[in-house]
C-alpha cells in the first residue's frame, strides 16, 4: 500500500462534511486537497494530479457528474468515488456507467470511505503494474532487441514479418543458444495474440505419461495420484501460443495426440472422454534435424508435415561472424548497466579473439562470456585476459594469422612480442621463455617501436 504518496481531492459544498472527510483521510496518511464546488475541483485538477477524487453529487450549479466527466477526459487514471443522496440509485448507476470507480450513499460510515479509497488505490496500482509489465515485455521482445544484420538474419526477419500475424504453426531449427525461444517470443509478441499467454514446455523434461498430463491435463483418477482434475498447458495457452521446445523428444503416443490437436483443434484430458476445443498457436523448436528421426520411425511423418508448414532456421553464430561485434556491444551495454560498471569498450585484440572463436554454445555462450568479462574486469575496457582461458587457447591453437598488409619485420616482431606479453598478462619472464629470447632482447624489441 502506498498510502503516504497518494493524493486525494475531496469535493463538497458542505464545509462541515468537507472538514470531517479531510480530517479522517489525512489521518490515514494521504495528502488531501479540498474544493467547495465543481468549478474549483476542475481547476485544482488542472494544477495537480490526483489519485482519487471523492465528490458529492449534488452541489451548486455544476454538480458531481460534471466533475466526473471533466476528469474522465483530462485525467483518466484518477479514480472517482461519488457520494450520492440516500435512495438516488439511478444517479449512482449513471455515474458508474460514466466511469466512476464506485459510489457511497449518504449517510455513510467513515470506515466505508476509508475502505473504498484503499480499494481504489489498490486497483490503480495493479493497473499501473500491468501496463508496466506489458511495456516491459514489448521492450524485451520487440525486434529492436533481436540483434543481427547479416543476410541470414535478414532472411529470418522476413519470415517473421510474414508469419507473425497469422495463426500458422511454426518449426524453428537451430543449434543450442541460437535464439529459438527468443524468436518464438518475438513472433508471439508481434502477433494479434500478444495479450494472451505464451506458454513454454520442454518436451525433453518429462516421461511420457507425465508429459501427456502436463500438455493435455487429466481427469480425476486418471492415474494413481491424480486426486484432482487438472488443466493442461494447452488449456493454459488458450488464445495464445504454446512453445514446444525440443519437440523431437516427444514420445510417439504424445505425437499422435499433438497431431490430433493440429487437425481438429481439440484435445482430451488424460483419462477423459470429453473433447475440449482450444485455440492455440503451436510453435515448435528443435536443435536436431527431424528428418532422420522420421526415417528411423521415431517421429511421425504426418506430424512433421503439419509442423513444418513454415520453418525458420537460425544459423549458428560461427556462420554469422559479422554480427559478433554488434552482439558484443549489445551485451556489453546490458551487463555494464546491470552491474553498474561503466565498461563500454572492448580492446581490438579481445574482439579479435571473440570473432575467431567457434562458439559451440552460440549466442548464449557469447552473452555469458561478456557478462563474465564485465564482472571480472578491473578496467573500463574488456581485455583478452578477461575472456575464458579455453577461448584463448582455441584461438591461439589456430594457424598464425599474418597481417594482410606487408610490413617490415621489426614491426611484426614488435606487435607479436606485445601480443605474447598481453597473453601472459605482462609476465616478461614467461613471455621471453615463450618467444625463446632473453629479457634484454625483449626490452630492445619493445623499445624499437
Ligand atoms: N538475435 C539475438 N539477439 C539478441 N539476443 C539473442 C539473439 N539470439 C539469441 N539471443 C540471446 O541468447 C540467449 C539464448 O537464446 P535462446 O534461449 O532463445 O536460444 P535457444 O535456441 O532457445 O537455445 P536452447 O536450444 O539452448 O534452448 C538468450 O539470452 C537470448 O536472449
Ligand atoms: Mg531454448
């Protein structure tokens, strides 16, 4: 309850009633402003924002209904409580129809006023939270948050744009960490279903019987331990989307049930006989190709055809290296904000390593790498030493890359010595050992630059 910060306006042409209300509500911790006429109330509303207005209906020339109409137009977030004369139920109903939060009829108990104000504030808070939540989701999954400008990713965006607003079933392919779930959410939140749930289920997480009950629900007594009927995820997702992650892991029996849904848009709870209609968009994802599973008889061909109406393949990161710097900047910004560490740059050497690395864990691995580097870094810039050892080793193990431009030996020599020094964290003894030179020679080379 945020009582202390709430601002109230009370409107009544009776000074006695006004004083009483002001006293009681101030004691509750609210900031209370009063007005003795509709006109005064409206002009106060121009100067100030009020969370709640309590207004008498019957006043001078303009009445409480004018206050209500005026604030509904200029300040729709304000909750308005009407005080009506005893027995004037028609006025009360009209006020509610015009958008009043509630009405209280005279004579009222002070307790009633207090409770109604509390309820109004609570409802405002929930409304605000919902709006905030939705906004946050939109920001999180709007295309601005899907990074990538390579032709492969542009192809992905094109498909998204084409299918987002349809009900079409989708199949997303991609190695682990390539962004299948991110894209699935993006599609959902860019569709007309965006205000309905996006429900995810990992098809590899449960054994067959539990998976079927998870997806389709069960009736009471369907199996030992099913003491109560339960709705499944299909019903939870009604009107929205169901994300079936690792769909290749579904058992043949569950596949048959999924196929039936895709044909009839109907499900049966486990142990039940009733057909339940549900309106759900299925988005399936897999990191293994399904064709071999179809060939070996582990995945139904008819289901595969149904799922595969539209498919999107997310390329592995190593096939879109040009996007790596974009990702790095994006994740660097996010992590430095989250960790309150102003690290906004990466050294060319570190970026070079990130670009050469093979990224078996794809974008997720890159994200974790940057997050870790931000946490570890003691300087305002990410250096090679902030990257995982195995990454440095893998890249180092690759063939020596010579600069394209042809340079005098001493320059290459110097920059190579510098590289070794960086990787040994400035340890000159170790560096000279690796280079097979003594320390005096090392100093001499460095001084030559
Ligand atoms: N194009 C992208 N832009 C921004 N962030 C991305 C992008 N692709 C992936 N990510 C990020 O990488 C991480 C992994 O993405 P996601 O969970 O969607 O991958 P996945 O393919 O579902 O992986 P898995 O198969 O392991 O479940 C997430 O933090 C996600 O935000
Ligand atoms: Mg995933």
